[in-house]
């Protein structure tokens, strides 16, 4: 779907005011099926590994995509994958990460030099497991409080990073299976203090507790997406079902800035370096993470 200039301007205004904007029915059904099929092959690989290690005796080949990975790991959840990242140079994901209509929207917010930030992920949020419980945080908190580099790098303050987060589900995302929640407007607070938990970071300062009462649940269907600031307060609700909440999340950044990481990501749009832009699914599948 295309988004005309006036609509892009309205989306930008909403994004700047609230810290997020939802766009419904953006990605087509065939693309979603293609992504799920390629991810099912990653689940096949997980099953093969579990069989080889003797952790399971049945690979459950007929189990549905929504439940198979959980069923494979339900007796050894501490070994279950929390995220797929380096495995994501799959042809179908070009249709998400490098969608031309999406990049038009991104350009209206970030400008014409756009990088796919080196933090693109597919997350299988497992039922009733602490490893996929994500507490209140800002993604910018990870940039500031979680060391991603072995060497110090001179970079702008985290608040000055021009970044845009994207999130899109591959199954319906509802409160009962752990949809995200946002606190509108909190992107204007700058990066606040976080503490490290076992798996994730968390905002614990009690002065922010009243803000959490303003949380909005972000319930989406496959094909929908939400764009949000890396400074917005957000969390993932617990998954109280018996199925996996599968989603894709990725980020864009002004490519004229440092990533604050060793990895440099991939150019999605650039007038200054057009030869380095990823332009096809085949090209994407030949790249690697970083």
C-alpha cells in the first residue's frame, strides 16, 4: 500500500506527539505466509538439534506453527531461543525491512539516509516463561546501559540518536498472549535509569509508577505494524495462552550517525552511497548480520 505525502505528514505529527503510530493492514497476506514458511524451517532446525541432543524423541512435524516451538521446548524452556537474529537473512524478510512504501514513511521521520539498524529480530514469545517477560523499559536504555561494544566510541548522546522502531506480529497480538503496552508521550522524558534483570532491563524508579497506569495496549493483527520511538516507555504483557506470540521487530536509523555498536547494519536508502543499498531479496539473502 502506498501512503501519500499528506498522510505521511499526519503520521509524523502523531508520532512526534504520542511517540508511536499504528498502521493497519500494511503488509500483504502472501508475504506473511512466506515469512512464516521460512521461519518454520528454522523451527525444523531447532527440532533436529533437540533430537540430536536427546532432549526430545518426537520432532512434532505436524504441530502448527503457532505452537510447535513451544511444544518442542516445553520440558526444557531454559534452553529455548528467546530471539532469532543472525538467521534472518531470509528472502521473504526483504519485504518487511526494505519495503519501499514503508521507507517513504521512515524518510518523512528520519530523513533520506536510512540504515536498517543491526538489531532486527524475530521473537517467539513463549507461554508462561520468565525468559520472555519484558518489563517497562526504553530501547534507548539498552543503548546507554547495556554494553554492546568492546571499545569506547565517541558518539552523540542517546537522546540525539535519530531512530525509529518497528514491530509487526505474525499471529494476532492480544493482551492474553502478551501484546505490547506503551505509555504515550514518555519519549519526551529522555533516557531514564534502568536496572539489569536476568533477561532484560527494567525501569524501577517509583516516580514513574503513576505513568504506567496510563498504559495503552497495542493489539495488532498480522499485516499491521506500529512505529515507535526508541525512547518510549513500553513493556510486553505475559503470554497466558498455550501458543507462541510470534513477531518481527526492527529499527531504522539516520545513516549519517554512528550505530554505537561494532555492527553497522545495512543501508536501506541513500543518495550518497546508492551502490551500498540493499535492493533485492536475493541480495539480502546473501548478506549476513552486521
